[in-house]
C-alpha cells in the first residue's frame, strides 16, 4: 500500500516550534488541507494541513514536541481504497479530523493576523509568580508570595502540555501567564480564558496593596460602572488589539520615550514623484511618498547606525545590526499590522515601492505570514493619508526608534529674502533615551529632513 510522508512546511525564521495540539490520530482519514496539528510560535498559532488525501498510518510527533521546517509529522496511506474504508474502521468513537473542538471562550483566528505592530516584550513584568510550581489546589494563591517586580517565568514544557485551546494559549501569551500554573475549570480540566483571567487577578491582589508604597507595581485605574450615567454597549477588543495592547503598554512603560519633531521640504520630491508616476505605473508599480520616505530612512540609518541597533537582554550591551529591515504600519480591517521590507538598503526606489504595495495587499487580505512581520530594525508609522500635524509614535521594541509621518501641506517658507510656498512634511521621531540622547535625535531628524529634500539622492541606483 503506497505511503507518503507529511513534513512541516517552511516556517520562515521559526525553529523548534512547539506542537500544542494533535488534531488527528492513527487510523483517521484526511483530505487535502485537513489540519493535522497546531504549532505555536512567539507571535502566532498555526495549523499544519495535510498535503494529500488518505489514511493516517502513523504520527511521528506528540503533544509538546518541537519541530522545524522539514520535520516529519505523519506517514499517510494514500491508497484510495484504504481511505474509503477508514470511516467504518474508525468507528463512532473516532471523530474525523475536522470535527469541532470543545467550545472555548474565543475562537482561533488565522495565523496571518496574529502579529501586530507592537513590541514583543512581555507585558506582564509586574506579575508575581511562585518560586516553584505549586500543587493544583494552591496554584491560584501561591504566586502572590513572590518578591515585588519579579517577572513571570514560563515553563515551556509545562505550557505545551497544558490542556487549552489555541485561542486561550494566545491569550495567556499576551499576558505572560504560564498555563502550567493555571488550574482548568472546563471540560476534562480544559483551561478557559476565564481561568487565565482569574489567575491573573489572584496575582494582582497582594501587589495592589503595596503599589502606593513603591512596590514596583503600577497603580490600577479605577473603572466605574458607566451604565449608571447612561446607556452603554460593550464590544470585545479585536484580536489585534488584544495582542498589541499589552505589548504597546510594555514598550511605553519600559522604554523612556523622547519625541523629536521636525519638518522636511518635499516640494522637489513631490514634483519628481509625479513625473515618474506614469513610468512606474506602466511597470505595475504604485510610486507613493512612503517609498521615498523608506529610502531616506535607509540612508539615515546607514549614517547613524545607533538607530538601527537594539539593547541586549541584559541591557548592558548594544547589538548593531548589519542589515536594514524597515517595518511600516499598515491599516487593515483587522487592525494595525507591521509588515517588514527586508534588506531595504539593497533596494532602489522602485523595488521599495513594489514591496510596499505587495506587503500592504497581503496585510489587507489577511495573508501575511509570520516571516513577513519579523526582523524589523526600524519602523515607520505614516498617517499622512489621514491627517494630523504631529504625534508621538510608540517604539516597536526591541527596536530603539520609530518615525511618525503626518500629512504634508503647503506652507510659506522664508527663502532668499522672501516667503515662498513649499510642500512641508511633518516628522515625529520617537527614540529610546537609554540608547539615544537628544543631540543624536536632532542630528538624525535633520539628516532625514535634508535627505528628503535632496530627491536626486533618493532615486539614484543602489550601489
């Protein structure tokens, strides 16, 4: 009987990814695209589908295993007769691979929307876990005895073994909660979202009393019952908001932000862009102002590599990156996502414009992969198409700087003894003051403005 091996597809830069759920077992019939198992990376959970129809002969992984691209998942009998006979052989106690899982509080979402334009640092540094795993009956109370400010360690092996859905696992990751310490109240001990919330509340009870005494915990914002003031409607946060919110908060709390405001004269840039627009469109390229801004940022990062660096985990060393990967905030129906233009320093203005268009389309249609949103060394958040004059963008940690771009407009500028109309572009540069001081922030901002004003330098070929 012919057999075929099913392997893990290309996962981008991910390696040693945890298998958090097996969706089939030996003897189950599967079709093309039937989910076989669920993997969990730092930013997303994803189902690995079958590439052929047939009968599962053998599974080569278990729950809690770690796999990489090319790892063997299962052996499949591809004989049509064997696959057809499998439903009867499986019996009523063997549900098909596509059967719905037990109800959970939030349905799993597509992996493509899981990454958000936000820092990857855990947002739960204030949680107080126990020094060692507590027995199930004591799990909810034991962590409160940890010293103030201690981070919550996650035992990856225990986390992988925990009985929880992908949606609950993502929710726990967002809060930095170790599922191995949470007692499930669902069917057969399954951990629900409410269990995770209850666990977090139990951790916060003791620290709340010391917050005012310098215990290292941020004071809680009191939320009144708004219904007492008038009619209300409660709507859940979107998936992207639930993921990005804690990370944005972590970045704002942990990174001392400073924002440098400036303006760039893009009069010549706009004239050149309009002149080249038809040529670009004939090649299927949409030449937007953002392409020129990305190219200018590349030049600024090459001139000031400190803005392309990151602090290491100890906070005592700087990691200088020899690559320039530019992330840009993309507004989508599902929320704000940050695709990354890899090796932007090796691309000319047309290649950058094409990459912007392709990644933006993938973001809008929910087809971004994890690899499309990884590895950024600097981020641009452009609101120019909407409006505004200035804002303070939050740094996409562990990056150390982010550029905010507002709407350009005609302004009177005093040149050569007279006021003349010029197209001015507002820039808002936020940077991590632990790494970048005010003088360097001003130098970078001025260099960027001067580079945008010199359009000939932006459209030249990449060396």
